[in-house]
């Protein structure tokens, strides 16, 4: 039986994917033929933010030759089983590949797994079942090997643990948890299918010292897969290091741990460091992430430095003790400060992650973080800063703390965090980081994402700021008015400079402008800010029309009352008018498109844009615009959904 293990874009592949390598080793040790393909390295290896790379998703969807080629690579292996590793950033691209695989290999069984496919994330499990026959929850080394053997022997998959099943009616069920296995028992990862020249640094491989974390931060979904932190023995990791040097010619490595250094791993890490130094296997290495550990000592860090450690990424998130405590961390301001100084003091490039705009973060608490960067401009080599996103884990652990006002990921408020506050804090933090970047001239870098998820900025020059302000204006519904004259001049050929057309930019896409050929009709006419991705979500939305309509008018009322400052009486009058106009529009379109889709699209649009349209256009004009500009996209999305269901 042949198994193909694959990873779709757009997760950043700086090294061969450790997940596929672990799974292949487990399968081959059980006598199963397996082959790995990393598609993420075949596409530009960029993920714009924790919310994924929307621009990349839309580019891939618009260029079927890409995902059809990737599917063909799978089909060429003549697989019996195809396994997809799912991340939140690649699930939609996986759908495109998997649909094509189904067409090319209708006999193949498709199974998916990944860190986000847990009981608490049912919407992702349901989405993955659009292209998967089965789903594994949790660690896959043992579960996948058992599944393949079960399929090979025509057994009952329902008797296996960790399996999500779907019946003929579309109902899903879970077969139950399995015990977590000691990591030392897993075979060493198999990297034979990955080309050295395909990755940014030749002869660099990932290792794993531990899984999980001793903490339970309320925004980190890691805990749903790992109850606590499990560490390998220092000797076991060292034996893998020697194997990688001998078999793969490894000259550099990264520990892919989320939380490498903790009270659960320090003894084992010291054992490992002693073995490395004793046998002269010091070489450059760094770590994906580690928590702030108050037990850290200067001699311990010095020993790690001696083994070749040259970079560390610290999950500090905030220099406010109160915010750290609210997040579920055990560290405090002094712990974070001391940890950064210990690593930096040993000549280790010290990086940190920062979260701004936490739901309960006050101005005074944010100032503690900002002031730390102002006072310590030479301590860090890099900062990655993100706005807080109330993900499934946070809403599970802190129900009712945040309130959403629309279907947009950025449109939420917390007790002390509004969108305006997050914009203000982004600008303050970006200015401080930019000044540090300029002053240190190549010795400091940063990536900072804005609260609208427009992009990650690695500079914040006047040009960057201008691009961001225009993007924000576009999202807020003011971009059209401020740029309409310029748009007319460009359309008539008078103005040669091109205009920004997308609100989502990749890090390696030059800031500025797309060619007119790449403009959609919607963008040319500035009629809507709705993307094809949003239309797909609208069509797949199972909520009743009554609920969608209720959400739409809630958004409009809030915009008119809280933002527009209209009286309750005027708001009521406008809402009554809007009801009548939308009703007339849906009647005019009833032969072409379902009322629920029209209302669903309106619900996801920026309220300012909807209000302007309803105030300035009659129903027949609105219906005509929808027919001209949205119906082709709706039709295309419906066809894709139909293909997925078949």
C-alpha cells in the first residue's frame, strides 16, 4: 500500500517539514511504503500573519495550473492513501489540491490531520471534511500507521482511536482519545524525500526536543493537542543529532519546540549539551520558541552558547506583569527582562514575540511594553509583533470577554481594547521599532502586523505608512471618496501612476501598485470590497437568513448610531428605508441569485459602504451593479462548492 504525505502552501518552509518526516519514519518502520511532498516550498514561502496569507490564497485559486500540478505530483506516485497536514494558513489551498487529487485518483483515500483539527475547532474539522474521508485528531505517528494497516486489511476504522468519521448524512463523530506516547519511542524523522537545495539554508534540518508546554496561555491552541510538556532524553536527541550529521550531512539545525527551555526540559538539555561538547559536535543552532523561564542561569545559557546556539525566540508577548498574568503566563516583568538579558549577554541573537491590543490591556499596561523597547534599543536583534486575535482557544477559555460586530476578524472590542486603540498602539509601536531599525543599521529587524491584517511590515517608512493609511481608508469605506478623482484620471489614461488595488500584501510583494490587467471589475468600479474568498464563505454559511439579516442590520444600526451620531429616531427611519430597498433588490434578483447570498454578502461588507450604497442608489441600480460585478464570482464559487460536494 502506497501512502503520500503532503503539505500545501502557504506556511513558511525554511527547512523540510518535521511533521511529514516524523510520519514517514513511523510508517516505514511499520513496513508501509510512504513518500513526502512539500508543496509549500514550491510556492513563495511567506505567511503574512497568523490569520494566513489571503493574497496567496486568492492567487493560487486564480491560477489552477499551480494546484493541478501539485495534485499531479501526488497522482504520479499512484497512492492508495493521501495524507494532508493541515494548518490554518493552508486549509483552503489544501482543498484545491485535494479536489484535483480526487479527480485524478478517485480510488485513493484522503486523510487529514494537523494541530488545529481538534474538538474545540469544529468549524475546521467540518471544513476539512469537504475534501477528507477521515481526520486524525492529535499526534499522528501511531494513529496513522494503525489507520493504514486497518485500511489495508479492510478493518473497521470506527474501532480506532483519534479518528473523526463522517456518515452518509454528513454527521461527524469522534472515536475517542488515545494515550500520549513517550517521544523517545518514535523513530527518528526521515528526510530522504526532501532536496537540500530546495530550502533557504542547505544542510539545515529541524529537530524536536519536546512537545507541548507546561503553561496554558488562553490564546495558545497548543494545549488542545498536548496536555503538558513531554521532553525527550538528552541522549536520545544527541543520537538523532549524530544520525543527521552522518546520514544527511547536517551542518546547522533548529529546534522546532514551542517551549524549548522549561523546568521540564532543563535537566535533559544539560545532558544533551554535555554530550555535544564532549564529542565535538558543536554547530550553529537556534530555536523556534521558548517561554520565559525564571530558573534560567548564566552558566546554563553559557553552556548552550558553547554548543552553537546563536539565536533564540522568546514568547514574552508583553512586558506588563498584569497582562502576562491575564494571558495565563507564570512570568513577570522582571523574569522577561532578565531572560532577554541573559541570552543577549552571551552573544546570542535574542528575538521576542509581542502581542498588542490584548482585550484587557490598558493604556498604562501597553506603555510598560512600549517603554521597555524605548529604554532597551540594543538588547534585541528582532521583534515580531502582532495584534491580538481572539481565536477559538481564547473564546473557549474567556467566553463573553470580546464582542464581534461583523464577520471581519478585526471587528471586535474587549473591555480595554477597541479597533481604534489597536490602531493607535500599532502606530506607536511601529514608530519605536522603525527608529531602532534606523539607529542600529542592519543589526535589528522587525515584523509587525497591523490590526486590520493588511500585512507584516519590516520597515515603517513614509511610503509604508502611506500605503497602510490608504489600506485602512479602503477598509473603513472612505478610500473611494478620497481617491475617486485619481481613479477617474487613471481610467481615462491621463494619470500614468498606478493605484493600489489590494488591501493584502505579501512581505515579498513590492509595496505600491498592481497592473490594470490584474484589477477585477469590482476593484475597477470601486463598487464593493468583497473578495472571492468572502463570497465562498457566504455560500457555505449554514446560518438561517433571519440570523444573517439580524446581524446585517445590527451592524448598520451601530454604524449610524455609535459612529454616525444619529438620533435613535433617525436611525429607525433609515433602517426602515434600508429594509425596503434591500427587499426590492432581492426581488429584482430572485431569478439570478438567492436572497440569502445577497444578504450574506451585505452582512460581510463594511457598513459604511453598504450605507453609502443604500443612501445614493435606487434598487434597480443596486441590482444592476450586483448582476454585473458579483454574479460571475457567485457563480464561480457555487461551481467550486458543487464540485467539492461531488
